[in-house]
C-alpha cells in the first residue's frame, strides 16, 4: 500500500526510523505533471545491472550520466511480465498502463526504480528526470521513494545558438547539448551562416571556409563598424572558424542519443554578405561588398543553394532545414535586370512575391529530398507553400497568421524569447543589442496566442529561445545570457499552463543554481538590486509601491520614505504600501545586517497635471504609442525598457500642451527621458517650457540644455526639470524637447507642480 507524502509524514513519522526519510529534493524543472512522494528510500548502486526492453537498450546507456552511477550492465527483457520486480528496470509500456504516447512514468520504492514509456523520446526524458534528481540531492545515491508521471505540453522545445557572429568552440556545443537534455529541450537550431561568417564546411565550395569564415576583427561590433571585410585563413588578423562535416555529424549523433534534433540554418536570400564577397557573381551588382542578398533572377543562385543544401541534408537527418528568409533588403532587386525579368516572366507583382518565388523553389527542392523547410516569419510575405513551417519572431502576428492558415508554427517572439536582450537593469549588465527580458517575463509566456482559432491551435508546435550573438564574444557570455532564462522556457514548453506558478518556480530554481555550478555554467547570478512597481490610483491620488528582488526573500529589503538612507534597522519590506503625497523612497537589500545591493531611489510624484488633457503638436511614433494621449498625465512612470507601454516614442520634436482648464500657479515643470544609443534612443537637445493664458500666445520661461554625451552606449535616465525663479500663473503649459539626433525621443510623464 502506497501513501502520499503528507499522509506518510502524519501516520508514520512517529513509528518509523527517522532515516527512512532520505534527504529529499524534488525541485524538478520543468515541473512534472504529477509527483507523489511515498514511504521509503532506494540506494542506487554505483554499477547496477539494468533490466531493459530491447528497443530502449541504447537509451539506457545514458544512465551513467546520473552522478551516483559509474557504469551499467544490461540484460534484455523480452517479455515485460517476466521482468524482475526489483532493481533498475527500463521497460516498454503496455496498453494497460494507460500512459500517453509522449509520456513516461517513474516509480521508485525500496526495491528499485521502474521506468516505463511507449517510445524512445519520452524514455530519454524519464532518464534525464532521474539524472536531474541525482544532482539535486546532497547524497545522489540515495533517492526517496516517489511516483512521477509526466508528458510534454508541446512537441517542439527549442534553443537557438549563433556561431556566425562569434565562432563557438566545438567542445562547448556538446556542453550546451548536455544542459539542454537535462531540461528536456529536444531541438537545437544551429545558425551556421550569416554575414559575420560562414561556419560549415561545404566541399563543393571550399572558399566558404577558407575565406568567408574569417574576418578582420574578433568582436562582431568592431568588424561591423570597421569595413566588414573578410580575409584568408591564416592571415595575421583572421578571426573566425568553421565546423568540419565530420564534426557536424559527430554533434548530430551526440545530440540524437540525448533526444535532441539539430536543425541547421542556411540563410537565404538575405544575411549573405560573406557568400557574396567570395562569389560576387551571385549578387545583383556582380561586385563584392555591395549587398547581402542573393540575386533571385540569376540561375546560378539556385545552383549554388541547391548544391549547398545537398551537402547539408547529407549531414543533418533533421526533418527540418531552416532557410532563414528574414530581413532581406529588396532595393537591389528593384533595379536588377535579371530580377525584374524574372518578375515579368512569372507574373510577380512585387519584390515580396519575388522573394517568395525563391522560397518556394527551395521549399520544393527540400521537400523532394524528404524534408521540410522552416523560415522566419518574413517567408509569409508573397505567399507560402504547403508544408512550410514558420518561426514567428516579429511578435506573435506571423505565428497567428500562419497557424490560422494551416501552417505549423514555432513561436520565437522577441518580446519574450530573444535571450540577447538585457535580463536585468541594463546599467549593471554587459552591453547587448537592447531590449529587456527578465526571467519572470520569460516564464509568463504562453506559446498559444489567444487570436489563434481553436481548431488551429494544433499547428503551434512549441516555442524556442534565440541567442543572437552580436554581443556574445565567447561561450561564457552565451551561458550568461542563456541561463537561467532557458530553465524558465523549459517549463513554458513542457508544463501545462495551469500547473505553472511563478513563486513556486522561483523557489525551485534556487536548487538549480547548485546544478549549474556543478556543470561549470557561467550563468547570470540573481541580482541584489531592488526592483519596484508603482501603481497610481487617479481617483484617490494614491501611489501603491511594490518592492521585489531577484533574490528569493523580499523581506530582506529595507526602505525609508523620508529620503534618508536605508539601514538594517529601517522598515523591512513585507507588503505593498500606499503613499498619497510626493515622496522619495529609498530601498536596499540586506544579508544579515549588511547592505549587499545598491540603494534604489524611487521618486513618487502626485502632481497638478495628472488627468489633464494633452494636445500633441507633433504625433507620437506609431510603433511606441504607450497609452496614447493619456500617457503623459496618467501619473505612471516608465520602467527600464521603452517597450513597457509607458514610455512614449517620438521621431520628431516632442511638442505638447497641457490644459489645466483654469489658471494655476506653476512652480516647476519636469519630464523624464532615456538614452540607449545602440537602437537609436537619445536625449533631447534641449528642454523648453512655455506658458500661456489663452493657448495661442506662449511666453518662454526657461530652457535646459542636455549635458549627456550621445556617444555613451549605456542606458541613461535623466529628469529635465525647470524650476521657476518665482511662481507664475498660467492655464496652459507647453513643453518642446528637440530631437537633434533624428533618432527616438522617449518620455513617460509631464510633471507639473
């Protein structure tokens, strides 16, 4: 008779020896569908005999990855009913087991471990559950009795890696696969070609690896900003590398044994500068270093791509071949005689349809080899062939459109799954391409958008994180950007949404830092910074402040509301608190009595302009409307990213007027701006304030000049505040902030006292 953990504790702890309850840690990630602890423990032998169904014999060889198992011997079980009742048994499930085809079951008692599954992939997942459990225990050889039944929510559970921008050592590729397997990922998208370097040996075109794989600078950013040239292998400054076909096959086999399929990506028609520098005859201009897109009207383009694909398909048994298809600059096609002749011949109406023509040709060719293509969501433009799968990266719209049209889709939206984004306060982190994607935002993602028709949900195969490596110059930085966010994604794509719970995941995650340390992963350590969220109630003129930290215990945060420095003896944070007057909150994280994180200063404003009407003399950017005409007077500040829905973007000068509906005493006018020069976000050149009684004639009352360098690449926030020498009366306040860099201006609130 088996008892649940809670019942066992209540009924038996008084009559059984204390050591029957082994040191237990079942903080599994991803969270299994069902886990029930029962009475007893099992001691795992260092060299056990494993009784195994014949079809699982190869998978059983993964067992020595368990930290307590040094080696195994196996004995084939021909009939499940005649299998031993003790020891380690890995058996094929029968219909009477009532187990899902994609699922597995682990039963551990004092006599041994029984693992059952119908097929090899779920059996491999079961073994890695056991392996993970081993690493979570203080004594991996001793495992508490448990029943686990589990199955994945999605069939596609992917990670992406980019050796083109910075070449990745082959040894690390294996390590990356090792970690993926432990967390039940089953697809690795290998981005093997891009303008920064070609990374796979193609025997028919040796120049791809003797020159197109090598560039003038080690770091992508330096190469990008200094001519973007390629050099011969062996040159003094040559930086790059490539994988031989033998290495690629080795990695494919290595990953397959762990249940992971490797999907190669060969970019086309864009992102191909490295190819066209070596083979300029495949470009529209016929000259090297002039464009990054293949000439679609050139028959030699198709010959080249098919020859490359032939060798790729021979190396990779993946059912999918990724052909890119993103971010192609179509201007060269518009003026190319060959491309325009093809348009006329095929009756194509646009350059989008011209690109679609190439995609269809490649799709048909790949399908003729028994494979399917995957492409980024741009391949939707101009039409898509039946059988193609779309990776939706520009938000979810491409995925929604694809699924509703009957195409399979893999969700990779930049908002939640681009792991090249900052994962903490950008001011504290190594430079990245931009964005802001903390661990909690990854975890909240649901791969099934609400706008997908119910009968089309089946076309959402799963989701994948991308690790674009422009700012990841080495494998240590790849690890830093991937982990622990990959663990959050593993639960997103494995665990049913109704079983997900952020506080519970965050608690379980604490156990996995030890596991990542054992694998020598350079993961991002949780910050001691204090994070905050302010909710403003306009009716009550009340700010509600919520403090948090990436650490587990928010109660270690201490704060003040009088502008003074927090100490261990000031108020500990327990719950959100309300403030109805302008206040400066200071907060910091403490361990024992010592401050271990910086002081977070939160300036709360309850000002005169809240709820007032704003007139825009220049429109906001369509891409960054924030809360539209409510944005600047809703009492809500923006956070660390201009994509949070509170920062409003402008491509022209910001020029707005606030109507107070009656004359008011004006003492000060302020606005917050941000700068992040990488994506083109800058401070205003100047901040000018004007007042008026009638809304037509304005008088200037002051100007603040910007003093922040536009060459600083870090994230910077600045409050431009004009304090009047003496109060003035006015009904209208106008603010003009000049856009001198012709990039973006971002602001969140117009603050008037």
